[in-house]
C-alpha cells in the first residue's frame, strides 16, 4: 500500500488530487457501512489516519454572493490564455471553430461558443453570453459531446 512507507498523503507530504480521487471508497464505507469498512481496512490502519488528515484539510470558507455581483466579476475578468488544441486531439476540431457542447445524458443544456482549447480529458470554450463577458467554460470530454455549429 502506498501509505506503508509513512508518507502523509498518497504522493508525499501535501494532499493532492490523487488523494481526493482515492478517498471516496473508504470514506463512503466508513460513513455508511462501518462494519464493512472495518472488514476491508482493519489490516491497513494508515488508511483511517490518512482519511483523518484529509478531513483536517477542511472545505475552505464559503462566502455568499449575489448573482448580480458574480456576473459583474465575470464580466470584468479575463480568462488565462488557453493552451490550444492538444496534438492529435480526437475531436478533430480547430481552435476558433464555433461549437455547441451538450451533456450526453438526459439533461437538455447546450452551450454555444468558440472552441479555444482541449486536453486529453477536457475541452474549453468561450461561450456566446453577453452577461458573462469573456470567460472560458471547461467541460470534461466524458459525458459531453462537442459539435460544430
């Protein structure tokens, strides 16, 4: 097991995304099926210590904001430069192309805009929405489709 060498988190001394992804199975069992969690993790005491350290990280501080304020902040902000289209991207769509992105499940929501970047797992567009100003919206590729308008 990765924690056997005494490290505090899965990739070292600081928590990372890998910890967030890996924590859900033991966390869920611990909360909703504690007997099953004992059976599964009793041999690995460092798992519960690791979960406690993750819990101590906390959830940040939530600040309420009126929707009009959030829209104003979006309009006044500018996105970071995009990295462009990933080499060999299977979408086969050039940067700057107008696209529509929509979920592939039962949801009926379409976002239209300019394709500005892709990675192996995601795509980014600048939507056509005057309320927002110049923003980038990032979508996972899994669960969404991207079509040329």
